[in-house]
C-alpha cells in the first residue's frame, strides 16, 4: 500500500465489503451481548424483521417512493438552474463578480432554518419539501460548478483562440468539455447532501416519507424501525452513488486515468 497507488476493482470491492462485515459484527456483539440495551439500540435481526413488517404491512414502500420523488424533484430543479448559472459565472468574470458575493453568503445559510418560513409561505405540502432541497442544493452547486469551469487550463483556451475560436466556441468546445467530469462529480456529491435536506423537511409537518416514519418510530421508542429507515436511506444513496460513478466513467473515460 503506497500513497495514491490505485487498487484493483476486485480489491476495492473486497475492502468495501469487509468494512460492512466488521460493522455488522460489532453491532451484533454489543446488542446480542447485552452491552447496549435493545431499547436504545435494536439488534440486526430485530431490525430486519421490523423492516420487513414495515414493508409488507405498513406501506413503507410508498414512503420510500415519496422520499425518492422529493429528492429527485428538488435536486433536478436546483441542477437545471445551477448548472447554466455556474457555467456562466465560471466563464465570464463580470457575471461571477455580480453573483458570487450573494451565492457565497447564501450557501452558509442552513436549509433547515428556512423550514418555518417555507411552511408559512407554502404550507406543509410538497412545495415546501422541494423548496428545502432546492435551497440546500442550489447555492452549493452554483459555486462548485463555477470553480470547476474557472479552473480550466489557460493554455487550452489560448490555443483555441489561436485556432480561430470565438467566445461562444470557447465556452462550448473548451470550457464545458474540460470541466464536464468535475461538474458531474459535483452533481454526484451534492445529490448526497440533498438526502439530508429531505429527511429534515420530512421530520416536520409531513404525513409520508422516510423522515415521517422515523419521527413516528421515535415517539414509540422503536429503534429497530428508526435504524431500518436510516439504512434504507444509506442503501438508496449507495446505489445512486454507484450509478452516478458508472455513468461518469462511461461519459468521461479520460477523467478516470490514474484513479
């Protein structure tokens, strides 16, 4: 094992699975061994049984679908606006100078702090939850994309000008292709953050969703159900993350060299 030395795909999978095996083993040891009372931390078997009951008897699959819909909807709205604005900010310095102070200010504002206002403005329906995800994702996306575009190698830009490219050609044929892998990676990372925002939104004033189930379970001290909900979020996020990585590798194979 040497710094920055790549590992084979098989070794990467084995190491990743090993951590989960050790984690479950530790969890089992402290719960089945009585080190931690089951009132505070359910054991893995009880968690799975409760999860199966939630799915088969209490319609938890519908809650999962609602949460996924909210995440995807809010994130796509944020990305649809943030990507072009971030590209403009990265490509044109006057645009960056105009928007960056406000974007830098807004990205430090926690999305959860807006929930009381959003409930007042939009009620407790879907618009409020989509707005929380939008606020939490949009400003992060804009600034990170602007930085990615702005970091394009200057020699590529100068070479394109030398070959007769115009300003529009510089953006579409140099800046975008060069920064596209980083933009895709930014979208992947911020999508993970969007899951945090949707659960926060569902903890307050929601009648469906994974966050709503977790809130109800907390009132009943049902730690098995709470843990199952958390694990479902992690599994969905893990699948989404791997899908994003696979898509990025297919679309931008040159960006994977050396990884």
